[in-house]
């Protein structure tokens, strides 16, 4: 755990002392650092990473033909990625890779927002602290896949709705993410709703007509099994998890509530990014619909924290709200203290190659 404490302290220190022109390099160093930590992370037997490592080894022994024949019916890109990593003799690189992508896209989002909004140095430090302290490192390193998708999808949400770029690429990313982990559908459904939230866009209705006609002609039973039943099964299965209990639930809930409070407090300033603001609230509503389901808020609070960085950036660019900064900073510190005491206390790194 001391390695993580050092990581957090020095990451904030580097962010605070660096020139804003060097911020991208600092974030890259932070991303490399935490990725190297994940290479040496020793997962517990119950961690998803343990199963992933065994699967990677198995795919290397069994061959691509067997993988294609038996494992591409659901989450095909995941299994192809597992097979690709089987060529690397050290499967711990998988966690290293997923951590790099997760933290890399999250910090890239913050970097782009800091440039787009010309944020002050103090605001950048506060938001870096908020992002690093609220991303659950144990989930990123130990569960890997869906958290990597959260970071990627959040980045493209920002690029689409704030910088108004990469719309076509974003569609491809969203489709690929579904093929990678169908649990991301809970996040992409709100984005689908916003595709339809275009009263003047006739192309949307034309596409909707063809899609509906296709399903009516070919039947929908198979697709219901893949999409809707998969979502429900995934959500129901989360109820059987009992990871850290009520305190972790409350820690995640507080993070979401603080984000919601700040979003409501600064709502008059968020009109310029209305569609992103709507997307944020749809995702929040879905989370609260599953409030009794521990794992949904436990996992998706990481996504909410990343999305909120955009809202905070937009609010603080022109309104230096010290109260909001204080609330964000205090929540971040409380979250990290909790994580260090109860979540990361048993984490083990084995610095042996």
C-alpha cells in the first residue's frame, strides 16, 4: 500500500509544480507509473484478473481456431484480446495495459478540458486530485475491462458534446465497446437516447425506421437474449457480490451525490453543454434506479467522477467558486483515506520480474 500512497503524493506534487504547458507530459508519467504498479499487482483469487490470466494462458495453449469456434458468441473482442496477450509470455501485462488505457484516457480528458477551458493551475490540481482519488485503483487493476471502457466512453462523450469532434469515430468506439463487454450497455443506452433527441434531424428517424423494420422482419427474440436479457442478468448478478459492504457503498454514494450537488449548483452555467448535462443526468438516474444494487453504484461512481470533471471544468472556468472547490477537495481526501484504510490495506505488490 505504501507504493500507492507514494504514487498519489508524488502525482499531485508533479501536477502542482509543473508548468501548464508540460501538463500532458506529467499526466503521461503518472499513467506510466500507475501502469507499472499494476504489472506487479498480485490479484486475490476472487479478482477478475486472476481468471483473465488463466484464460490468457489457456488460449495460448488451445489456439485461435478453438477461441473463434467457442468464445466469440458474446464479448468477442475480449476473447480476441485475451488471445493476443497469449503471445506475450508475461500475462501480467494485461493488467498493465488496462490500467494504462483507463488512467490514460481519464487524464487525457482532464488535460483536454484544462486546455479547452483555460483552467487555472489551482483548479487543475483540485480536479486531478478528484479524479485520482475517486478512481478505485483496485477495481481498475483487478477487474480491468469495464473500467477501461468507462474511461474511453467518457472521453468520447466529452469530445462529442463539448469539443464537437470525433462523432463518426465515437460511433465505432461505442459499437466496439459493446462487443468488448456488454455491461457497458447500461452507459451507452443514455447515449442512444440522445441520438434520438434531435427533433430536426430527419436522418435519425430514417435510421430508426430501417432498424425497426429490420427487427420486425427478422424477429427480435435473439437480439433480446443478447442485449436486454444480458443487461438484466448482469445487473442481477451484481446483487450476489459482497465486496466491501455498506461503507464502500456509502463512499461511492457520497461521490455521486457530491457530483450531483455541484451539477445542480452550477446548472445555470452548464446551458452551453446542455446535451452533455442531460447525458450525465440520465446516467445518474439509471444508477439511482439500481440504488439497492450495490455493485452498480460501486462501479459506475468511477464513471460519474470522470464525467463530473467536465462539468466542474465548465463551471470553474468562469466562476471561481471556492465553496465548490472546497467540497470537491474534501470529498476527494475523504475518499482516498477510506480507500487506503479499508480498500487498499490488503493490496499486495510483488516487485519481481
